[in-house]
């Protein structure tokens, strides 16, 4: 069975969606560890509630980005993680980490990449920028992680309507409900069933 390691920073609703889909039998996988870069992330509590190993690894204590990434790599390898899920992880990892799990790291981004993405675009900020621009459609993207932020091969995208009276908070909630919590579990399911392959930076589904 596929062993998953997760990286989180906050509320962990995407992590919850994956846990729920594993528990209801839709995804054939096991989450072997959840790692947060924030000691108080609610995502850690969510993991513990489901009997999943949950740890805080401090960047400050590691002393440098390199040491921090080495600690993460060592931790995930010691747990036997085969797929790493960034689930609301608000930190950018370098080539060092990416190379250790090549084509085995996924991220969920709350916009239709290549819009509103890259360094500085995370969480609520993404939705604020979408509203500022006046886009009528936004959405979410699940992609494989490469060394360039939010630029790796796209696995699944789902569009969501922007309404005239939306605030960033209202739009964020709609994007989560209608897109993120649907497409992230779906992408993980496809990976667990070996139905994804990458050809020239394009993800192909091999079940259709
Ligand atoms: C989600 O909207 C996720 O797409 C976004 O942060 C939120 C985390 O919520 N991620 C990024 O912006 C990454 N660049 P969650 O902790 O409840 O899953």
C-alpha cells in the first residue's frame, strides 16, 4: 500500500479530505506521518485524532534551510514515505528536497495555474489578487512539485465561479469546497493506482 507523508502549516482541511477518502476506502494508501513547520497548526491535531504520527519540525532549530530540508528528508525516509503531499504548506522547498522525492511530491494551489501563483502567492493572498484583477473564474490546481514554485506538471484543475459580492474569505471557502477537497483526493487516488505518468512535463492519465 502507498505510504504518504504530508507537509502542513495551518488548518489542514485538505489533509482532512485525504484522510476521509482513505478511511472511506476511495484511496488505497496510508498516511505514515504529518509534518508541520508551525508548532500550533491545527492540521497536527487532525492527524492525531486519526491516530496518525504528527510532528513539528522547526526551521529555526535546524539553523539553515539546508539543514531543515535534510531533517525533513531524513524524517520522511525513516517513515518509508513514497509520496509527499504539500497540504497548505506555506514554505518553499529547494532542489535539495525536490530531488530526494523526484516526481513524488504533490501540491495543491488555490488558483488555476499559471494564474496567481509563484512566490508570494499563498493562502488568502491568492484570492485577494484574483478579486483585485476581477477574474470571473478561478479554481484550484494539483501539480507535481519541481524546484520552481508552482510550476511543476499539472495533474488536475477545477474551475470555480467568482461572484460579484465575493470577499477573499468567501471565495477561498468556495474554492476549497468545490475544487480543492475534490481534486486533491482524486489526484492522490490516481497516483496510488499508478494511473499517472509524466511525459515531457505533461501529466497523462493512463486509465483513459
Ligand atoms: C488551501 O487553500 C491551499 O490551497 C492553500 O492554502 C490553503 C490551506 O488550507 N495553499 C497555498 O496557498 C500553497 N501555495 P488547509 O490548511 O485548510 O488545507
